[in-house]
């Protein structure tokens, strides 16, 4: 008897269904190109890169005092040594004095307060002028608002100015000269000086890239500007024509700022008219410097 065994057929399993994957969305293409023509200051972009601005400022501070013997003490020694030199040659030998009455500050204190404001301004514009050339590798590799470079250099100089205030306090204590309520105006005047340093420094930064010989002109210009500013002498010499001299000095924006800064620190009379003229001039310089910088920053990466 023959038995037939039914062969078992293999079970056919249907392949799993694969869900259709949607195609990836098209990525938006962003093209970063230089603006054309005169451009306004993009404060919104500067605010977005505010962390970079403070990082660059802190980098300048660390580089300045890295591997130095005295460190941050140089911010005090520079105005201190200049105060001693000007006191010896102008006050002792030249006979320049400021004490007309008991309410007038001594010459040493007069010079110290003036040099504090001027040293901050001179250091800020000198460092800001070289800021773009010193960041050549950074500019040619990535995009960021170029105005951050001169602005950061000016903010780094603010740190030196705050340290140098210690010298002013020591001299005031030595001569027993105590501040008055006018000292509250010092931060406001210092803010105007900072704005002026940003304007002039930004203008010099653009000129240093376009014309390389400006790096040699800038130190000479700063020296002339210092003696054209009543930093170590009275704003109006007694034997001069006060009308012409006052007009000529008011054309210099640092005249009113240095005199007002010194008056606010020492509690003397503040020249409000000169301060107003200097503040208006500083605003014009700030806008002019930023507009020129924005105009020429398009080709920084090509010629730097």
C-alpha cells in the first residue's frame, strides 16, 4: 500500500511595506554680499554680535598686559610720569600756575585730571586706528560686523582709564581736595569722550587700511592735538585775545570735554557752553567716522 505524503508548501511572506520618505526640503540659500553705497550704522547687527564685541575688547586687554613686568600698573605710570614732567617744566620752570585763590586746585591736580581724560582719548584712537590691520586673518576668513573691531579697541581703553582713576584719587587725597556733587557728571562726560574716540578711531581705522602711511601720521597728529588741547595749561591765556582764542579752541572738540571732565572731577566751574559745542561736534565726528568706515569696509578683505 502506497502512502502519499503531501508536501508542505513554504509560506509566502509579503515584503514589508516601506513608508514613502518625503524629499528633504530645499534649504534656503543665503548670500552674504557687500552693501553698496553709503550705509547707515546697523545697530541691530552690532547688538546681535555684542558677545563678540566684548570678547574682542577682553582679548585686547589681555594681549596688552600679557608677559609684562608691571601689568596694569602701566595704565597708572603713563599719566603719572607725564604729570611729573609737565609739573617740572611748565609749573616750576615755566611759571604756569592755576592757584588764583584758595578755591583753585594746585597745578599737579590740575594736570593729573586733564591728562587722565586726554590719555584715555589718545590711547583709544591710536588702538582703534590699528584694530583692522591687526585683525587681518579674522577679516579674511569669517563675516562679522567690522565696526566691532574699532569699538572693541575703545572699550579696552576704558579699562585703562578706570585703572588710572586710582592715580587721581591718590593725588586728591595728597592735596586734601575732596570731590563735590559735580563728580556725578564724570561718567556722562566720559561717555561723550568715548563716543568721540569711537568716531575718530573708526575713521582712522578705515584710513589706515586704504592709505598705509596714515600709521606714521597718526602718532604725530595725536601729539599736535594734545598741545592744541588745554590739557596742561589754562584754556584761555590771560595775555591773549579771548574772543579769537575761545573760538579757535572751541573748534577742537576735546577742549570742552577735557575742561569739563577736569571741572567735574575737581568741583570747579563747568564750561557748559564749551561742553555743548564739543558734544555736538563729537556726534558729527561719530556719524562721519562710521559712515566712512561702512563705505570702505566692502573691500577690506581684498586689500588688507
